[in-house]
C-alpha cells in the first residue's frame, strides 16, 4: 500500500515567519547573532543609496534585495564592478536596479560584518561523522592562529532542538575549545527508523530551520548559515502519494521559507563529511523552483535544494570538511548587494526566476534563484 503523506500542524505552523519567531523566543532557541552599529564609511555606495544592510524581514519594504557573488572561470572573486556591469532579469524581463553596493573585506568591508552560523546536525548524522566533523571544524577555527575574518556562532541541532554553543566571536581558538568540550552532544540519534522515522526527521529539521532563520531576521546585515550534515530525508518515489491538500500545504511552506530566507538575507550552505554516493547529486533535478502546488515534491524542501536556491552551495561530501567550510566562508570576502522592485504578480505565490548577468566576458554571478509573490494571509 502506498503511504499517503499527512503533515502535522506543528510543521506547517512553525515555519511561518511570524508564529515561528514567537515559538523560538518562547523555547529559548533564538540564535544569538548580535547587531553591529552601522558605520557610513563602510560599503561603497555607487548609485542610489541603499539601505539593504539595515533592512530586515519585518521592515515592510517590498523591494527584492539580493547578494551577488561574481567570479572568473577560475573561481577567483571579482571586485571593482559597478551597477552598469549588472543586468537583473525578473522572469526574463530586465529589472531596474534601484540600489547597488560593493563590498570586499580587503577594501570596503560590510558594516555590520557578515556573520557565520555553523549548525552541527546530530539528528540526521551518525555519531562517527558528527565526531569527525567536529574535529574538522575545530581545525578550521584554529587556522591563522585562530583569527577569524567574520564573527562565527556555533549551534547544535539535537533531538531536543537547537542548542546554542556560543555568542558570535572572532576568536577561533575560544570557539574550538568550546566545541572540543561539547562531547556530550555527540550522542547517537534516537528518532525512529524507517519511512515514518524519515518523515519525523523531515518535519523536525524543517521546523528547526524555520526557527533559526526567524531568530536571525531582526538582525541587520548578511548571514551565512552553514549546515554541517547531509540534510534531512525527503522521501520520494512512485510508492509515495501526496494528497492535493498536502501538496498545497507543502507549496505554501516553500513560499514562506523562501521569503524569510530572502528577507533575512540568510544564505544557506550544505557541507558534510564522507565521500559522494549514488544519491549525492539527485537534488539537482529539483533546483528550478516549484511554480504550482501540484508540482510539489518533498525533495523541493531538501537542504541542498534550499541551499542552492538561497544563493549558497550544496557541496559534495568530503573528508576535508575544513576545506568545505573555508569555501563557504569565502563568500563573505567580496560580494555585491542589489535591489529592485518586484514585477507585477498575476496571482499570490507566483514564482519569479531571478537571473543576474555580468556585462563582461568570462564572468559568472551566483545569487538566489528566485522569489515568490506574496501569499494572502491564512
């Protein structure tokens, strides 16, 4: 018999940006990312003044703000571009760039600085992999004598929820020492196995991701959320039937989660220890963006899909987790922040594909892949 999926009200309620923020505060799970007072000398204002760094999900501003990383074919970061070098397409139509700022840690660092949040996933990761990842992250933190270029916060996803490890810090040695002392969190996951166990982890993980992002949305500036773990299971296949009602609910949560990630300027990254396997790149079939509820699959809410769609990276598993982490954090070294007005939306929840082109040969841009027209309140 095919399992017919039914999603609990807890998941559907908790990812909602308003309700989830309240629950996170009530449970004490808000991540302590601290605001830094802005300084007008940092951040090159090259066109109409932008308030992108100060905007938050609750600002009520309807502009679409995106952070863009530009590289050469070799992967080298490109700085020194101006607004005339960028073309933004919204569903294939040129969008007027309303604000533009260029940032680089060596020349014009963002103020407030980009903040990095590393989440150790002990719910969807086996004991040995979590233990190895812990060692690799401490190696990363101790590089360069423990001097970090961006403030880092450490947190753990456990069966009890989100446990914050630290306040944001530039002291990698102190953070590494705290991680080394956290052996008590390296327990084997105890959630149920099998199909219903996978469903439980799917709902639980998404609920906690929603809490994390909602806990960040009131803090100005850009945030890099690096999820250390393979991500949650998202069962898919001919043996699974999703009812029309549940497809609509899943689609609604895709829209909501996309919005709070974008409005909070949170970019997601997926890293994990190990080696690539048969399913490593299956997520690539789900990257285009869901356009209507009837197309929705659980894989559309998988970690790697959310990471790429947010403008981040879904890196293949590697034994060099410290190297993966370094790759993610380099996104803060140089980037551009743009804003434009959303195009008219034919219907609530309509998907808009975002494409950024650089008007110079040999350069490529990476940013979030789309946004949704605002859904009517439920």
